[in-house]
C-alpha cells in the first residue's frame, strides 16, 4: 500500500510538473509574441479589413456607406473580368508546363553527377541573386521588338526577321512565364536537391544491382520519396503564379491590348490607378482571389492526406 508520505510526494511531483509545463508554455508564447504581433498587423488585420471594406463604398481608403455586394457585382460584370481571369489561368498553366518539372530534373542530374557539383549549384543559383526589377528590365531588353533586342540579334545572325516578342498577344504570357521560371528556378532546384540528399543511397544501390535504368530509378525510388514535396511545390506554384502582378506591370504594363493583364494586376489598377474611386472594387477582387486560392489550399491538404495515407 502507498503511504501518506508517498501520496504527498506524488502530489508534489504533479504540481512541479504542472508548473514546469506552464512555465514552458509561457516561455514559448513570449518567444512567439513578436511573430504573432507581426502576423496580426501585416496579415490578419488587413485581410479582415479588406473583407469588411469590400461591402462599403470606399472613398480612397475611408469606408463610406454600406453597399452590400455592389463592389462584387461591378467587378464580376466588368467586361474585362473574364478575359483577365483567363489570362491568369494561362499564366498558371504555362508556368506548370514550362517551370514545374525542369528544376526537379536538373536537381536529379546534379545529384547523379560525380564532379563539379558545387560549381553547377553556384552557377545555377546566380539568377536568384539578381534584383527583381533589374532582372525584369534585362529580360525586357532581351525581348525588345526591334533589331537592338538580344533575341532579335540572334535571329538576324540566322538570317531571320525580327520578332515582336512581348508585343505579340499570343506570346506575351509565355514570354513573361519564361522569365519567372528563370528567376524562380534556382530556389526550387535547390529545394529538390536538398530533399534528394535525404533519399537513402541504399535504395539507389539496390536499384542499380537490379539493373534499373536512370528513368526507372527516378520513377520507383526518387518519385515516392519526393511526392509530398512535389505536391507542396505544385500548390505553391499555382498560388504564387495566380497572384502574378509585378512582371506584367514592369515588362508590359498589361499590354499589348490587355493581353498580359492578370487578376492581381487588375486589383492594382483598381486600388492605385483609379484616383481612389476603385478601392472598393479592389477589396472585392482581393476577396475573390482569396476564395479561389482557398479552394487550391483545401485541395492540397486533401491530396496530401491521400499521399500520407498511402505510405
């Protein structure tokens, strides 16, 4: 039987454990407090205010009278809403075609390489350290439509006529996506390369002993180990490209004839180039974009759970 002394010691130990856990919780929240404050000021509060203000007639950034869904109706009924939405979808689709898998393939090739790995990593990472606006202007002049553009100089060397590049409505989105892929390529490639370092070398050795080709090793060894990261990067890329704004703003100003205008660029036009008259529509369009991206986020969590349950 337990004596009263044992029970007292047990109770004392329980109290000490509770105090320790409480102290640890307090210490953790004290450390998290600056981040929570920053998230509140820069993310949560603006998001909630944007949703609330989207139901008001805005005078610049001062809410006026309540107007219900008028701002949403103005945005959705605007003649350019559907073309702009289709432009945004094209940005996403072309980014997946051009820029989703190449970083993975390059990471696999570098991982398989024996010599000069670090040199390749440094060379490939160079685009990431070039300032964004400088890189956009550099590509803008590469795409310059007359004979002074770098790409047209190459065409002239081949005896071909200059091409309009970003002045061609059928090419402008592809041209911008080529730039964004070039700019974001290094970060994605290094992320994949780091993940590949965690794949057991014994699995590759067993595959080699079984006579597996590079393609079979990639499919049966690399793919299962990378599925979670690939899925995460897929959704991140969709969400990131869906919000594309700086590139068409700096490289084409939405042209030619609105062919490169995205939803986020249109939001920028409502909010900053309307003389304060389109702020309500900007808030409403921001909520619409938010709801569309929430659908992708929910889809990601659902699909990720399926992947985790499989393994």
